[in-house]
C-alpha cells in the first residue's frame, strides 16, 4: 500500500473530526461564546454549506494546478481555519474559522480521491479511495468521542488546537509521502465542466444525495430514538455511537473491495440491503437488542456505498474527473442536509422518533430506483458506443482513471 494513502487518510481524519466533533461540544461552545445552543448549531450548518460551495468553487479554481501542491495548500487552509476557531474571541470569528476550514473539505476529498486512485493499479482504485475515507470513519469511531472528552476536560478550544496539530501532521505527510504523479495533460476548466454533460455523472450524483441522505437522515436524530423509543440511558448513547462508527469503518473497507470488482452491482446490492435494514430498524426500535444490531448494520451498509459512489462519478467523468469528484463530495453534504431536514419535518409533524428512520428508508429506496436506472442506462451506453463508455464501464479491470 502506498504510504501516500496514509497521509491522505490522516488529512481525512482531521477534516472529519472538524466536521463532527463540535456536535458533542455545542453546550461548551455556546456558553463560552455567550450564544444560544440553537445559534451554536449554525456552526454545523454553516460548515456544511461551506463544504458544498468549496467543493465546486475551490475545486474549479485549482483544476489546472498540480495536485500535490494543491492538496498541501488545502491542508494549510484547514490548519488556518481551525487555528482561527481555537482563537476565536466571539461567535462571528468562530463562524469564519468554521467556513475557512470547510472550504477545503470538498476539494480535498474530491482531488484526494483522484490522487488515491492514481497511486494504485487499476483493479485496486475503489479500495484506495476507501483507504482515504478510512480517516473519515476513524474520526467518527475514535476522534469524536476522544475529542469531545478533551473539550469537556480542557475546554473546547483544546480540541481545536489538537485538530490543528493533526492538520500539521497531515501536511508533513502529504509533502513527504504523496508522489508527484505524471500528468498526461492539464485539464481546463471547460473540459472539467464538460464532464457534467454526461447523464451518468448526474445520475451518480443523484444516487449519492439520496442514498447517503437516507442513512444520514435516520442517523441525525438517532439520540432521540435511542433514549425515547429504545429506552437506553443517555449515558450509553456515546458508546452506541462508537458501535455505529465501527460499522462505518468495516462497511467502508468492504464496500471499497466489492466496488473494485463491480461498482454498479455493489451499489445496487448495498442500497437494497440498507433500505431493508432501515425498515426493520423502524419496526423493531423498541427492542434494545434489535436496535443495537440495526445501528451497527446501518453504519456498515450506509458507508459501504461511499467508495463506490465516489468511484462511479469519477469513471463517468472520464478524462476530467476532478471537478465531478469534488461535486460528489458536495452531494454527500447535500444528502446530509436533505436527510436531516426531512427527518425534522416528520418529527415536527408529530410522527414520532422513528419517523426519521422511515423517511431515510424512503430516500434510500428512491436512491435504489435511480441507481437501477443508471446501471441499465450505463449498459445501454456501453453497448451502443463501445470505446469511451465501454472503457468506463470496465475501467476497474482495464484502465486507470486518467491523470490530470
């Protein structure tokens, strides 16, 4: 395994920690900055919106530049944003720090996915992407609980200083371990935008929004489900979330290996099973044993889609995958927002704390339907126009993702 993948994973770990750890520190942040917890919650929403903007605009701005220096520059931006958060004297400065850190998120994962795929043999590309995203899953399994504990014991600013230090380690790793991969050509912004002429690129992005949004919609309000429906004590929720994170880690790894063999088949199977798990979870949430099993499996199958979803949009973007890859990272965050919004709507309507799980199941089934159409359409394109489409369909076995 190329050591550069480890450097990318460390960067992913820091970025994932920045995104999620604040959820456990909102009371401390709100009290210190003298704002309501609702206002503090906008630090999460503001980050997510900035991720979407950065995934498109930042990626577009750097598309012609060498990728290794770009990744290093994005990590410098990440370090600066978290340092601003750690030093923030008031709420506005904290929000600015969150936005600065978020701007690197989509571009880092989007460009990093292309770099990771180019570092390995053609039949190992999805697995390489999964290794990079392992940092994101590790942030959920280990980083968030320990980051929350650090913030509670030493102050929330200590957590952001720790994240800043992780960014420095990742920057050193990128500079020393990520290779300067040869480029066949420098893709122009026009050619990168041209990738969005592909119907398959848009279908892949739609599957990302719906499939990932279904899982995240069910997860957003999971604490209420665990305590109000399943009857768990509030003190057990962090441990149950660690179990969910373990599922993410396993699912990401196995999903990457499966996608290397056949992307479309893997996504169809995983989305179908995920929808079934969500339905079973909603029906059996009053059982603690079934809830534990469902939570683990929801994390596993929910994140098993990630390497395949990222790999699929890169394949159909053919010779200009960087902007499409970044856009798909933005699509994950749009899915987060959609799932969370829909879950909130169902709770507000008085449908109970299992309603977000039902809503997530519905989104996942819709994603499965779009994926089935996309897979059938992809086979037709490959049959009608062998060459580019056929090469894309079989690129996991026959060709590398073109270098920029």
